[in-house]
């Protein structure tokens, strides 16, 4: 998974840290961030919520959208729905890539254990991190 570490470092961790700052209000916060290549864009959906005074839960799911010229010439360019998870979109998390990206994100966020498997079927890997998270 060549792009898991750079994606975690450049877009997932900064987005998760920003959501952790917002989570001080006790609400769940989410965002979707892109990480682009020449013929594709990787997307990461991050969900953050505070669980106890000094901990928060960070969940991440990742997927790929091909944007190569062949799709456009072939009459099947990417649609905006491919950049969002259900119910707003049609994207489906890539399990293997999500696992690798979540492992790197957990290291960067100082997680208090390994990322956990999804329990609700939405494809997010969940980790517990210190709150506030290390910079």
C-alpha cells in the first residue's frame, strides 16, 4: 500500500487533529479529505468524537476513485457521488487500504492501541487517541 503512509501523514492526521479540536464541544465531527495522484484520487472519511475527558475515538475509511483519461474518453467520468460514502454517495471503503492507512494514522496520533475492525458495517477502522492529541 504505497500511498497509505503519505496519505496518513499529509491529509488524514492534520484533518483528524482539526476535528479533535472541534470535538471539545462533545459532538461528533466528520470530514472527507482527498489525496490525489495523476490517474486517481484517494479519499479518506474521518469521524471523531470525544469518549471520556482525556480520550477520543477516531474512525477512518478510505477508498480510491480512478480519474484516468480512459474513463473520461469512454464516457464514464467520475461522478461527485464517488467522492462520498453512503447515504450521500456511492463510494465503498477499500478494506485493505483502510487498514494500512489506519495503522499509519494510529502511529501519528499516538493511539492507545491498534485500530479496531468496524463493528457497524460502515468500513471505518476505529482507534482511541489521547485528547487532546499530540501535535
